[in-house]
């Protein structure tokens, strides 16, 4: 079981944490939302929880909870730039359907 970051995503997160001046890493989770049922949650971690599961990629720690890991196992978080658009891309092998806007998914 694992969640990984691409090297580009890790570099982006590491640089942002440096500019921010604090943080242990990022927390990736899921919540019930959107037209397809689930949506990703991504936030900075300043304090770890006792029940956190952690994964490390390229020197950046990814935190998650056991419930979210059931939906995220095998996911790679990438950071992409396409034309004027840039942002994180979730390469999640568990996704069966995504909504048209790309904000939510179903497993």
C-alpha cells in the first residue's frame, strides 16, 4: 500500500513548504462530495496525528488516514503545466469514473 509523488510534485511541494516557512509535508485524503461521489482533499501538515499513515517520495512526506488510503492506494500525485494551466494531477488506479469537470470521482 502506498501513495507516491512524482519528482515534479515533490519539488513543487518542497519549494512551497520552504516559502511557507513551516510544515511537515502534505495530507492527502478523500471526502464525500461532487457529482461522482468522492473528491480529493489536499492540505499542508503542521502537526501529525497519532493515527496518520505516512509515505515519503523525493524527500517529501505524504500523510493520510486509513479510510482514505482504501481509495488512494497506488495513487501518484503529479504536478503538471499545460499551456497557461498548472496544478496537481491525481493518477489514481482505483478510479472507475470521473465527473466532467474533474473535481470528483467514483471507485
